[in-house]
C-alpha cells in the first residue's frame, strides 16, 4: 500500500507539473498594444487592440503549438512583479478586475474605465491560461482617462 500511495503521489505531481509547466513560446515572439502609447490621454470607453508577432491566436482550451490567447493586466504590477505571479505561472491567470480574459481568441476590447490613471499590459496564456515559457508579454503602459 505504501508503494501505491507513493506511486500515486508521484504520478499526481508529474501530472500537475505537466499541466502547469512550460508551454514553449517560439524565439522572438512578441506581444504589444497596437493603438495606445505610454502616457496617452484617452476617453472612455478605451479601445485596446492587441498585436502579436511570431505566434498565433487560439481560444482557451485549444492546445496547438505556438498559439495562445490574450489577457489584459489592468491596474496591477507588471508581470512578474506581483506577489502572486509565481502562483499564476504555476496555476494560470485568474479572472478578476485586474486580469481580464479573452479566451475566445479576441484581439481587441473596448473597456469602460473611470477617469484617472490606469495601467495596461498584455499577457499571452496557453490553453490553460498559463503564461508561456518564456512569457510573452507587452510593455506595461500608463494611460490617462478623461471625462
């Protein structure tokens, strides 16, 4: 029984590691915001168009090499600098006010944002919403939304 439990634990940890791990991104893949520049002043609703080079877009749940789907990181630290980013890298990007999913393969969005300063960054996720290895992320920009 002891060997069965150890074997089951090893199999489970291997399965979890395989799920949460390294969906590779091709060399040179890049993600960017097409229509906004850092420091831009805009009105709400804010249109954000996603640009991706060196990879394709596939809906969440579709496992296909060299593809992913977009996530907007809104008003949070840059990718890799938040306390929970190691958990995100292992378990997937959460869905909340600061992590907006585009699992249908969308490549643009119109967001109703209140007046003030906001930060925006794009992060590509694999079929499980897990960032690729290496991560494919845009620069984080700051925009000013006016009334």
